[in-house]
């Protein structure tokens, strides 16, 4: 097993523990909403024609806190060509979560949904040794 895979697995487990056990209010409030790789995550509905996926959620700052951490954890494999697939999958995880929970989305729930998708991506990388 590549050491990068094990390091990323540990980072994801650490993030999961943090999300489940710590009060992240202060860190989240310091965060910005997120945009990149054809994805925009915002708390305000927008008519954006420059991105393929726009996610509107009151948890935009929480995702703005989480996504850079995932970027850092996957920096050994996510690059200029596959970043669209990676962040697109994470955005799709948010949209699936919103579809399931509708008006009951929570900061912890939405972050765990994205983290679960990132964990699935890591599993696929490990299984196929490609992304």
C-alpha cells in the first residue's frame, strides 16, 4: 500500500473524529464559502454561468472549512485534470444529502456526507491504483 493512501486514510479518520466530537463553530465562522473546479458552494442563490455545479446551502462555510482540508489530504493524487471529477463528486454528495434530508440538513450531517464520498474516492484509488 502506498504511504500516501495510508496518510490520507488517517487524515480522513481524523477529520471524521473532529466533525463528530468537536465544536467547530469558531473555525467554520472564520471560513469562506467555496468555489473551484467548476463547483460553487454558497449560502446565497446565484445565477452563475461559469460553474457546472452550484450548491446552495446554509452550511456553505462548513464546507468551506472542510474542502481545503480534503484538498490537502488528496494533494498527492488530485491535480489539474482530475480535480473536476473529484470536486464534482463531493458536490454531488452534498446534493444527494440535501435531497434526502431537505430542510433538515445539519452541519455535521452535510460534512459527514462529503467525507463519506471522499472516503469512497480513496477506496477506489486504492482498489484501482488510479483516479
